[in-house]
């Protein structure tokens, strides 16, 4: 395009409505604690800028739900799920790069005080690629994407899932100038799955991060 075209940008307005509930069930202490919440959301857009396209009328609706459970004091199990349906009301098509289903689940273990381990899984459904570029000069133009080998990318990014593990330990020092040190280790994408969150930007395969965080004494 080389700068010869510009997007038709104008003020975007929207109205959002939500209704939901949260229900905790508590027992003595942390053990046996259960919490569940769910929310339905609806957003109506006027002149919405969606990726590369200007859409006059569109709406998004869906459900968010989450769950936490502590069967014992040192274990927390959690899960959250989002269903999203995003629609271009002008032509009935779905939004690009918006997954219909998004699921996060995992559990955190604290076997001893100040030591924790987290196991986290994430699943994302397929997402449509943008197929329209809105311009001032020529109106809406069709788009096609190609990979680094000049192969057509198709119409969507495939679904993917990842599994991550993290551990941390808080070392309380209580020195005159330093309160504590926290040691952390995170191992991402341990299954080494190949995936893209956005087309043309492959996400890292198996990788890990290690760090130390210091908390110093406050003056006074």
C-alpha cells in the first residue's frame, strides 16, 4: 500500500451492559472454600475500528465464568472461561482475531509456608484473519495474508493450548535494610507447541525465566 491509502477513522462510541452474580461458599478457615461467579456482557458499537476495518454497526456479547476451590488449606484449584461472539451487523460476519472460546485452568500448591508451585493450562480457539482494509481513497479492500515462504495463510489462525509451571520462595531476612528476597522460576510452553496469537508473530516455544525480587526497608 505504501502510504497511498489511509483508514477512514472517526469517533468510536459504544454502550455496554452487564449482568452477573458471585457466590462464595465459606467454611472454617481456608479449607473447603468455594467461589463461583458468572457474567453476561453485551456491547453495542457505532463506528467500531476492528483490526484494519471500520465497521459502522457491530456488537459483542458473551459469558465470563470463573471457579475457585480449596479442598485443603495448601491447595487451590481454579478455572475461568470466556465465550465471545463478536458480529459485524453490516454484513453478518464475525470479528477477526477474537477467539470464540478461551479457557484457563490450573492449581496452586503451597506445601510449606512461603513456598508455592503453580501449574497453569491455557486453551484458545481458532481466530479469523482480517480480510478487509478500510480506506478513504478506494473504500473497503479485500486482504490476503502470506507466510514467510509466500504461502497463503488461509482464513484463520488455528487453535492452540499451552502449559506453564511456576515456583516461588519468599525468604524473610528482616535485616536493618532488607525485609525479604523472593526467588522465582517460570517454565513456559513446556510442551513446546508452535502457535501464533497474531498472524506473522510466532510465540516462543519452550522457555524459562528466573528472577530474584528484593523488598527493602521503608524509611521511617
